[in-house]
C-alpha cells in the first residue's frame, strides 16, 4: 500500500486528533504517503484531500505539520460531518472513485455508529480497504469497552456537576443535570457514580414518564425531609423522553405539599461534554487504537474495527494486548444489541446501576 487516507466522521470527540496523529506517524514510519480528508464523508465524495505526514507541505491552507502537536487538542483538525449523501450507494461509489483517482488504496475512518456503518458499506460495495476506529462520547459501539472521547466527556461531567453541587448546597436546591449520550445512558450511569448523584435516570430503565417523575420526586422528598440534605443532584441521560425542564416542573409540583419552598433547577450540559482537550486516557486509547488499525490496514486488513479491551469474545489479536480487531458486520450487530438492551454488556451495566441505586440515595 503506497497511500492511505484518514478521515473523521460523525459527532466529534476529544482524542480524534490523537488518533489522526498516531495513524499518520504509523503510516509515515513505513514510508506510506498519508492524506487527510476534510469534513468526513462529504469531503471524501467531493475530493477535498490535504497532504499529511512528515514532509508534505500544506495545501488549502492546511498545515500538514499541524498534526505534530494536535494530539492535545479537542475536536478534529480535519473537520467532520454527518453526511446524508454518503448514505446512498451512488455517494459511496463517488467516494471510491475519488480514492481511486489518487491511487489511495486504504481508508481509516475515526467515528461512531453511523460512520462505521458507512465504512462497512463502502468496503463491501466498492472493495476499498477500510479500517474503523471507534470514536463516540456515547460509548455506544459494540466490541469495545470504551471509545475515543468517553473519558474526557466524563471528566467534563464531573467538573460541571461539582460546580453545580457547590451552588446547590449553598441554596439548598435540587438539580437535574442532563448529559449527552443519544440513545445510550452510559455517560449518565458512569457519571452518576463519580459525582455522587442522588439518582440517575436513563432510557435503558424503560420507565414510564409518570413512574419516572414519582421516583425522582421520592428521592428529592426523602433527601430533604428525612436526611436533611442540602443538595440533591439527579443525572439524566438525554435519551429519556421526558424533557429535562418538564421533569423539573413535574417533580417540583409533586413535592410541593411537603416542600413548598424547594427550588429545583435544570441544567442541560449539551455540547459542553463534546469539547475540551482530551484526557490522558483518551489520548492513550486513541493512539493505540489508531496504531493497531493503521498497521492492520497496511497489512491488508479491511472491513474491520479495532476495539479496546473488548467485553465480547472473538476478534483477531494485535501486537497490543488491549486491542483486538473485529469484523464491522459483528461490530454493527453488537452495537444494535447494546442499544436494544439484549447485549450482555448493557444488561450488566443496567443491572449494576439497579444494585447501587439505593446506595446512591444515601
Ligand atoms: O453522538 C454524539 C452526540 O454528542 C450525541 O450524544 C448527541 O445526541 C449528538 O451527538 C448531537 O449531535 P449534533 O452534534 O449533530 O447536534
């Protein structure tokens, strides 16, 4: 293989740049030319490539040596997109043609579920050699214990909730803090334990709205009337269908008879948890995943994703004991099970949370 292209796709995350840098270094060390693709699959279909690597000079204003120091930087220096056009076979064929015209025979995709689905279809339909690196703050990708961006997102959630707890305690208030995660409650679950939340609500609990309101109201009521707490913090995953401000209003109404003066506030962290410089763990995981994926790509692998300390059996071992390669078809099937709750991984996570729920309220 004489030339590979790197692209970042879907929701960005802290650590993507560390993956790009490691991939460029790995390929460069083997004398393979490296190009970057601007703005994910959209840039791939439109032929927006920039040279990367040790000696290339930047074009299109892109400093190819910028990768030297971007591992510490959040976001993705190449840009990313959620590409509707790439969902069509015609779009994928156009992408393959762009690569062929430049004699690029390998593509590394750093992204989440939608991006890895596109990578799988591209490989299957066009024969382009594609390797996937899991990047999603939601931690909603199968065959990997974590994804690029998750650890930094959790650290951001801890920092934000510590700050919110300071003011909540001062005013003797309850807060409902919503965190991202799309259909996965992982950030809310893991974050709740770390921030000493009094309760956590996430889609996988499958609670009806009225049951959800009653459960949260009960936690709030007991905390203030029976345990004299000065702060109550409820972590809520964005996948829960009751809107956060509506939940705040309903809980406030439910506890008013016994807590007429209690103020409850809602905070939606939103895209805050997507930004920031990557943590040590995200930089380390990103670099090792990208190294293994690029090495495999250069050795002829395709239509696979590299997973970190995978919680499922199988896969192909790599030179890194923490990294195994899985067929993208298997990854996407396990991802679907993660999200529909039939995966043992989801069942273990939800089961653990239900065991600690009583402890959370202490
Ligand atoms: O998939 C990552 C994620 O941050 C989700 O948690 C969130 O629901 C979604 O992306 C937001 O998408 P966008 O950045 O396109 O608004």
